[in-house]
C-alpha cells in the first residue's frame, strides 16, 4: 500500500509540475484523482477562490477559477479517482470541447 501511495504522489507531482510550467492558458483543465486534483488546484493553478459551476457528469464538479489564479476564469474539472465508467473521462472532455 505504501508503494501505491508513493507512486500516486510522484504522478501528482509530475502533473502539477507540467501544469505549473504552462505559459499559454488552456481552454480547460481536467485533473483526475483526489491528490492530483488538490495539488493542481492549489500548487499549480494557485486557486484561492473558485465558483462552482455544477457537475459535468454525476459526481464530477466543474469550477471556474478565480481572478487570482494562474489562469483566471478557466473551467477546472475535478474528476475523482473513484467516479465514472471507462468512457466517462472521454465524455466529459467531449462536453468541454463542445
């Protein structure tokens, strides 16, 4: 179990680092998993305030990032690791892409 947690922390750190280095504002960001979603939000995007827009799929909230964040007024999807089916992530991204 310790090895699984250690791996998830490494993955989260890598994803957070990549997003933290982005210089061009993406149309949206989807973070999958609890640790990763939290780290991306606070460490990479520097979100202090966000507006909850609703759910893109059941159990998957969408926030609009606040003015203080790295990318203001951008949809941020918090996709819990234990939610959805095999196709749910793809379906959520399709909704975001219109």
